[in-house]
């Protein structure tokens, strides 16, 4: 199995969302997947990512 990409489309500004984003970024880097963000409309969402 190969993970090609991890894309975050919505992030809430709370501890759970931050932990999930950190985990996804770690998984992406570990597997060599492209990590990106789409449609993060708020500064808080972008900051969390």
C-alpha cells in the first residue's frame, strides 16, 4: 500500500483538530506522501495547519 497524498480541507481551532493535523502531517512525511491544504478559509485554520 502506498499513500500518495494527505489533504486537509477543514480545520477547527481546537486541541483535537491540531492533534489530528499533526498526526496527518507525520504520516505524510513518514510515507513520502504529498501533504497539502485546500480551502482553509480562516486564518485560524491556516495557523492550525
